[in-house]
C-alpha cells in the first residue's frame, strides 16, 4: 500500500502501518537522512525480509532506529563516558553510534558482530512509526543493494514496490545523505561513514576524532574494516562514472570540456548550476546538482541526480566534486564510491 503523508500524518493509516511492523512485515518510511526499509528489530524473520528485498549481503549489519533515548540502555550495554557524551549531543539527528549490543538484538541485525548501530531520527513521521510500533526498528536505506539510496518515493517505488507491505511518502528527504556512523575506539570517536554531523562538530564535543578506512580510497578484499558496508559497491549509477575536481574553477571546466570533446559529447554531466552555460554538452545531458556554494543543496540532490543519469544515454557520467571540508567530506565519500573511486584532480 502507498500512503501519502507529505502534508499530514494520517492517524488511521499510522495505526495500519504500525500494525504491519508489529506483525513482522516490512515498510518503507521517510527519515531526515534517506528513506529506510524497516522491520521490528527484535523479530529475526521480519529482519530477514529486509535482506531479501534489498538483496543485501547478510554480513552487512543494519542500523536500529529508536524514538526514545531510554531504549538505548535496553539494546546496548557498557556505555562509556565518551559514548554517553555523543548520545547527549547528537541524538536525535543524522548520527549513528556503534555500541556493544545486548542479547535482545538478534544476530541477523548485527550480522554476527557483538555491536549494534543505533540512531534516533529527527523526523516526525519516522518517530511516530517507531513510537506507535512500540519496538526499535532495524532499517537500512531503501534501495536495492549497490544502487543509490532513495531520497524520494518516486525514485525507489518501481524497484521496491511489491517487495514491501507499505510505502509511506513523506516528501523529499531533508538531508539526502545517510547518517554519520561513529564507533568509539580507545576513547576516540572513529568516523566509519561521514554524514551531515561533521568531524568538526564531533571534535568540538570530544576534542579529537579519527577516521575508518574506505572513506576516500577503496579497501582491499582482505583488509580489516570496522564497518562492513565499506566493502560493498554502493550508490552506483548503471554507467561508468568519473569524479572530477579542481581547486581552480577554470581548470575544472576546461578539463571537463576536454573530456566531453574526446567522447564526442556522448556523456552525462552532473554539475553545478553556475557551470551549466560553460560546460559544452547538450542541455538535456546536464543534470543540476545545485549551487556550487550550497553543500546542503548538493547533498540533498546527489542520489536523485545519479538515478536520473541512468535514464539518459551516454558512455560516461562526469560528476563535479567539491572541497573535502565539513559536509563536503560526506559528499565526496558518496561520490567517490558511486564512481568506484575513479577520480581526477585537474
Ligand atoms: P545503511 O543501512 O545502508 O545505511 O548502512 C549502514 C552502515 O552502517 C553500513 O555501512 C554498516 O556497515 C554500518 N554498520 C551498521 N552496524 C554496524 C556495526 N555494528 N558495526 C560497524 N558498522 C556498522
Ligand atoms: Mg545503504
């Protein structure tokens, strides 16, 4: 069933959706980061349906979503002072903390790890569904594994309809990128996946942060990683893609135009609004990412733009990158991964 709650949450329909969760079904719902496919985190069979619907490898763990901070102490244990500080500062919000799990969380959720990722969304619809379902909700991003995450229902409806019991439409995701994932190791917060909560913001609270591997460079097959998700292809369009960047705008545009010429114009460009007139490609092959100075807008548009590129013809998708600073770190992480780390700096 499709439910349109873009304007208002319908309370009768909310009951129906929460009953589906209670009865072991899976549901697509909005959050402020991206759309999720959720199931009762305590119900192994229901969680199994998520892995089936997405085609997600069983060794890639799910994040558990809560609406009440007290729930953390039911599903996680041995919480340290640093971890508590992070909870106090960044929840609710686009922030996931990896904590030692209790036996209440089944192994299928944590992919056999002794830890669990916990997030408290800051979105009324998500919080309503979690609260009235009465259980924590395990939910990965709503997309077939490997594809860009869903930031609006129109983008994911075709690929997931029929695989889930309900789709709740809350309009376009406010942030558009998945949460910042943090694990505290030896009292230092380690960013396993960058997101809208920036390293600078965490540094302000704790003093120092570290980074996991796989953020700006690919990890080797046999390399040990803290976050299993970094091993998998993700956010990728169907065509080969090339990420390009330069500190100098003129060099960047010159480089892109040279690439377009070499490929006789048979490309799709994901570029900034300001460059539309300067990049020499036919108008319908240029997809706007937003203004070059508005990282929030770019973050919000990335996944939808990547999906639009699938609908166009072209040998290559050329994507303009941003400076790796603040929110730009998360943007570049997703773009690098969507390009399979094909990156040129002019
Ligand atoms: P998604 O659900 O698609 O947003 O991806 C969730 C991300 O969080 C994946 O990259 C996982 O590897 C990571 N994650 C979830 N649970 C854990 C955990 N217990 N330890 C480390 N990383 C985790
Ligand atoms: Mg995902």
